[in-house]
């Protein structure tokens, strides 16, 4: 009787131990599964290809829109000492010899202001051009850019799209230089007046004896290059903000992508 009771107790105890072990395994499995679910809901899970490419596209679209809007305002170029567009280098001979031109200094200031106004006018049209280029970014490009320097996305965009942007942007610059601004005078008119007066001096007998050279510059080409350089510079600033400043990540996707990259 005692022995049977002992075996019964022992068998029951074994069953209880097995049940406890099974319960523990189930509990462990459930915790692991919950952990995987929690991990999948956010936190440290790896970025997906979709998140990377769309996060970078979103960052570039926000940055390029901001750059175009900022530079497209009155004094966007002219009021920014770092981005203000000066006269073409070929025109240095004019500024160095202003005394030979009646009202030369005023003419130069007038031209500088007007060519910057032309660039500001054209910059307002730049955002859609950038947007089209941004949407062509590949997933591989996206991961390389995410791991790159603070201006990696801007450099990518410049390297991949500069020629196309130039072709699309130059007609807008030309329209702007020919557009009548203050006093019904366009930037092209002001430039032609300045260079015309100078070239009269350079081509005169006195000018030839002095070794002066006439100035013949493609103003639209010069302005297109300078305006695009300004846009890319501004875009690089916007990209750096998004990478470095959490407050600049204005959407959940930007916070996810660039927060993970830090």
C-alpha cells in the first residue's frame, strides 16, 4: 500500500514537472513571438528598401522645394552675400575701368541687381524640375546616399541631373532676363547697355591703344550656371539640416530613416 502510494505520488509529480516544463516552453515561445511582433512594430528593426528610397526622395523633395522657394523670393539671391550673382569674370575689365564709362558704377549696380532678379524669377520654376529627377533615384543609390556624407544626396542629384536641369532651366533664365523688370528694363537690356558702352570704349582708338578688350559673354549661360550652383548650395544646406537636426525631420518617415542612420 505504501509502495503503491509512493509510485502514484511519484508519477503524479513527474506529470506535474512535465506540465510545468511544457508550460515554460510555451511561455518562452510566446515571449519570443511577442518580441518579434514588438520588434516588427517599430524600434530597431532594419530599414526596408521602400523606407530608404522613399525617405530620401521625401527629404530631397522637401529640401529642393525649400531651396527653390527661398531663392525665388525677392532678394533670395541678391540679399544673400554667399549666393548673390555678380558680373561674369570677363566683365572684370569693365569694373576695373568704370571711370571710362559715363555713370559706370551705377550701371554696374543696376546690372547686378537685375541679373539676380532674373535668377530669383527663374528659381520659382525649379522645384518641378528637381522633383522629376528625384523620382528616378534607384534603391541602390538610396542606400549609398543614406550612408554618405551630409551632402551625399545633393551631390548625387547634381551628378546625375545637372545637364538635364541645365537644358530645362536655361530657357527659364532667358525668359527672366528678357522680362521687363523695374522701369520697363530687363536684365538683358541693362547688360547690353553696360557692355555696349564699354565695347564702344574698347573698340575706339584710345581703347585699342590702351589694350582694352571687348566683352562678349553669353549672359544666359553664365546666369544659368550661377543660378543652379546657388540652388544646389541651398539644397545641400537643407539636406544637412535633415541629417543633423531632428526638428527638421518634419514627417514620420524622415524621422524613421534619418533617425536610424544616426
